[in-house]
C-alpha cells in the first residue's frame, strides 16, 4: 500500500505532467463505486472546472477544483492497495481497470487505474471534509511536528509503539513499511508500549522517521515517470529495506536473524539485538 513517500512521489509526478491550463473538459466514471461510492453526481459540476491545486495529505491526494461559477470542491483520492494514475497514450483505449478518467481540454486523458478496487475517490467541499482527514494527525515532514509533539502524542497511549505510529491520528502518512524501518533504525522494539518512550527516545525516533521518509521520497523521485505511468510496484524504497519483509535474513548491523511478529494483525519485522526490549 502506498505510504507518504509514494503518494508524495505520485503527487509530484502528476503535477509535473498536468496540462499547463489545468482545465478539465469532463470526467468519466466508468463504474459507480470503488471502496466507497464514486461521486458520479458531481460529473456535471466538474465540467470545465479548473484544477486549482493537487496536493498530498497523509496517504491521500487532494484535487482542489474551481468550477465555472467560482465554487470550490475537492476530489479526495486514496490509492488503496493497487491504485495508480497514468496518462493514456494518444491512441490507447481505456483499460478494464481504468475506473475514472480525467479528460483535459488539451485532449489528454489521465486514468485512475485500480485492479483490486480498494482505493477511493470521494467528494468534499472542504479539504478535510471526510472523517479520515478531519481526524488526521500532523504531517511528519512539517515544521510543526517536533519530537516534543511526538512525545506528547505517545505518553498517554498504552499500545505498542508500532501500532500507535500506524494510527493516522498520531502522525499522518506512515504505514507498515516505514514504521518497521524507522523503529529498526531508531533501535526501538516494535512492541514497546508507546507511553514508555522517554523524551530522548522520541528525539531519536522523530529524527529517524523524518530521515527515512526524506530518503524514500528522494529514491521515489528518481522513478517518478515509471511510477505515474505504470503505477504499483516501482518507486518504493525497497532496495534499502533493512528489516521489512526480511524474516530470517541477517541483520545489516549485527548479523542476527531478522524476526517477524504480529502486532495488531500486521506483520512486523525487527532485530531482537538492535531493538532490545527496554
Ligand atoms: Zn541487529
């Protein structure tokens, strides 16, 4: 599932590929629903609308539109497991899994493809008009998120640190991959209670989360065109995974076999030596 760095990469890639005028001719919904019903009733509203901005919030893409009468509206897109955007080649027909198509006034067509259909595209009149965004925690790469903010958000949480970091209300955009990687690099056991982390632990974890995300965005940035054109498997930070998916392989730091456990139903990879229980 795309996490913050992949969604940021897709957002940057789409912004670079959009027609300069950013005026939509029309939108076509090729089915009525994905994970949630598609906002088919807003197709008329979007006719001739101007894309004011395309931004990322957590793991969501936010398309902000202004229509002909000056009203503002948002298409809020979650990529689910297999969602991706691509620009169709000139003579390319719409594919079986291209569920929503943006037809720009230039004649270009951008298709949202999602074979497994766990993604969503929802309508809102405000940037946080769906509950997942209204309740979302701070962006980890913004200045307002500090190690003190992180410590405050953990000190009353009794759950495992791994589980709390996956909660989008604590901090936005982290998923299983980057939480496993950040905890390894910070030397923190994934099942340690969140409330037991000291301010010093939080400083290390805070710096590590930001470093891992920045590095992944940089790695993804080099494959923007692949990611946007074909979606899915490329653009991840996968060549630099130290623990994620590496059960039984030697730890890159100490050589101990990487172990796997389940926390809150999610596979969790860690090194028992580098991430000792405290
Ligand atoms: Zn180790």
